[in-house]
C-alpha cells in the first residue's frame, strides 16, 4: 500500500508530500476512536459500541453438537432474541432494511401491502420505504393522509383491493415526529383486519419495562414501541435493528409467528442477507445479557443510565478545561427530540482537528467557540487518554492573541472528516399551517446557569 501511495505522489509531482498522503490514507482506515460527541448511537462511529471478541477457532455455526448433524444458524442467537422479546421464532439478517425487504418479499411478492401515507419514511442514506417495497416485489397501496390515518382507511383499502392485499405494514416514525392535528390507529386495531400485520419498530427496544435495568425505565423512553408489547398487541411479525436500542451488532431481526418466520427463512433472499459467525456471536452475547437481566453488560445501557452527577465528578477529576453541563442524544435515527442531561469538558477554540489527529482519535463537537467532550459516551477507562490529549493541546504554543485553530489541513472542512448528524424532523400540522424545523442538536450550559440552553452547532 505504501508503494502505491509513493507512486501516486510521484505521478502528481508532489513526491515531497508522500508522507502526508500516507498519513491521510492511514487515517481513513478503520480504527477504534473515543466518542466525545454525546451521541450514544452515532451512525458514523458504528452506532452501539461492542466489546465482544472470540478466539481464533472454528464455530458450530451450522452444526448440531447434540446429534452430530447439520444444524441451523437460526437455532443459536436468533432463538435467544426470540425468547428475550416473547416471540415464537426469529431470524437475523444484515440490517433492518434487509429484514423488512425479506418480510415483504416472502409474504407479498406481486401482491399489495397497505401503508399509511404518514409512515412512508426515509430511513437514512436516501433509502425510502417505497423503494424498499418496490425492490421486494410488493405493491404499495397508500392509505390515509400524512397527518391523519384511521382504521377505516385500512378497511377501505382491503375492500377496494380485495384478495390482492397480502399484508398491512406499520412503520414506526423513529427518526422524526408528526405532532399537532394527527391521528393513527394502534397496533391492536390494525390486528383486527385479519391480514398479516408487519410492524417495523426500527429502534429495537425489547421490552418497555426494561427488566434488565436495576431501576425504572428511563423517562426518555416513554412512547417508544417495544418488541414484546408490539407482539402482545397483535403484530404477526416485527422488524428492528440490532445496533440501536438493542445495543448489539449491526443486524436486522425478524421475530414473531413461527410459520411466517419460517416462510421468511425459506425465501432465496434469506441466504443472500444472512449474517456470519462474528455477527451472530455478538448477537448471542447481547441476547444472553438481556436474558440474564444484566444491563451493565450492554455498553449502550450502561452509558445511557449514567447519572449527570457521576459525569460531573469524572470531568472534575480529569482536571483540564472547564466542567460543563451538556445534553446527550440517543442518535442512530431513534427518539427524535430526546435529550439526556449529561456533563463534560469544554476547551476554548476549535480543537477537533488536533483531537482527531491522535493515534486513537477523539471525536468532539464544537459550539460557540468552544470544543466540547461529552463524557457520557467516553468509557471511564479512557478518561486518562482524554486528560493526556487535553493537556497536550493546552501546551501547544501559539502566538500572543492568536485564536485556537482547528488544525485541519484546509480552512474549509475536509469531507473525509465530516460527521453526519442523524436526521430529526418535527412537523406540526394544524388546519392552516405546516412548519418544519431542521435537525436539533444537543445543548450546553455551565453548571448552575439558569438561562435556557441554546441549540448546539453540529458538524454536518
């Protein structure tokens, strides 16, 4: 690879820049980073952090150790996930979009599926529910309106299209909200339509009671649909992500009625979308933590439930910069508008470039002339690295009255270093007006400051 870098530099007539080109090439390779942004499920940083490892070894991925015959990879981790969320059966695929596409291809190829117009969402990266449905072979039938859809709209759809309707799809608005003059039927109402009901809950909360936590469920989880309760309300199949509120690896889960799950597993797409041993092993470890009711073994839940006071204490012990109160966000296209009180460290000036340039990069955010590191998303074992990095930055010599610089290569943002924030849209409907607000960031204020915090500036 270094030879290729040297050839590139020589061909461009910039041989003296070969070292910087090699360095930039290395920086673009995958490596562990410290997440100081306060976004717990940061899509650009891999969403839920994982610590599962395994030795160099073969695995009984599709081998039944009880009888010595070929087994199924769905008999391991997916079966544990099904048990954890109260489903009859489950299978795992690459991601939630793949899970939804497989469900539709298995149950509704060349047939019609009813979906509310208020749920035709874009799930990020330009992927939209109508496009996913089209690729699956299902035919979209829109019912209701953007802000109000009633059970009668679905009933009218079944009457108008008759036996050509194969299923009803309900999609959770996980990365935006529609508020104001709105209406939508509950899952239990849609279950009365006598059609297979597929519910994409998206974020992957397993149980609204959160029995894996020592205390009560966090208040910011209110109204978030959970797998167990959605199935209890009458959903035949649910789909959700493995790397969001579930706190595991990137995966898509299909769970619910055993006969419908088996139909999905038998579809030719299932083999193309199936995960390997690494993902299934991490999924198994996460599912076992839920079954053991051990939320501390799941990094996402451990971080999400830290108290603000404990984070202030850590910030004080680091002893560099100013201790500030900040607001963390769940991220990952989940829980739009939710902010979790947090604490961290502030440095004057834009220090993000220097922090990214470390052997183990630290990803921070910038607001109102200050660099902020939210300790909620920093593992306590990494506090010493944060202290060392900040001490080195404060010792960097500057000319008198020279403001701190970002230390990026150019005055303009480098596209390779840009972090995309998760979309959070809030649309308010009333009889005469529709207003749309853009992305909402976290807020920061000094401890004891009674002034309301202002929205944070985010890297786009």
